C-alpha cells in the first residue's frame, strides 16, 4: 500500500554562520506538490 509521507512538504536545510544563512537543500512547497501530483482516475473498470 502506498504511503502518504511523500506528499508532506519537508523544510529546507539551512546553515547559519556568523549571522548569515545559506540554504543548502531546497525542498518542495505545497504548490510544487499539487502541481506535480498526478490526478487519479475517478472510475476503475473491473474485469
């Protein structure tokens, strides 16, 4: 069974050094997940 954990956006990874922040890893936003989501078929034909 598929997990829904991959649909939860994860926060970015940011390093702080002497008051300066650097984004190390960019992650998906809610909008990215919705845009990339594949719509599911509303009806499934049974054999």
